[in-house]
């Protein structure tokens, strides 16, 4: 097991677990960034608007995997969602997450 897996847990297994629960992917990049390429069937909710969309996210009644360009904004978004009682995980960069979910 890699050192980062020991420190932070194995993200791939958490992503697979969330997928098995029917997780929804929320991409927190700007609309412009999202429109330049995104994961199929993901939802675009820019980070700066996520707090105002908590009610909508709760209505999905699904675990959430967040993503962005590098994993920084999606980490912030996952924390906001978790602090509001939503099961969420930071999926990191959208391109990396797309690779992980398309190879399952």
C-alpha cells in the first residue's frame, strides 16, 4: 500500500463504494470550465454557489462525489456538503475521476 493510501485511505475504493450506492458527481468548476469538457451525467454546481444549492443537493438523496480541476475546490465543496449532513467525498480532478469511473 502506498504511503498516501495509509495516510488518507484508498480513494479508489471509496469512489467505488460511493458508485455502488448510486452516487451523483457534482463538478464544482465554473460554467465556462465545465462547458469545455466534463464527466458524462455530472452536474455542474460551481463552488461559489454550492452553499445556496444545499437544498437541491439534499433532494438528490444520493451520496455525492465532487470534482474540479485539481481537487482543491472539490475538497472545499465536499467539506461544505458533509458539514450540511450530506454524504460526500472529494473525487479530485475531473479528468482523473473520469478515468477511475470509466475503468470500473
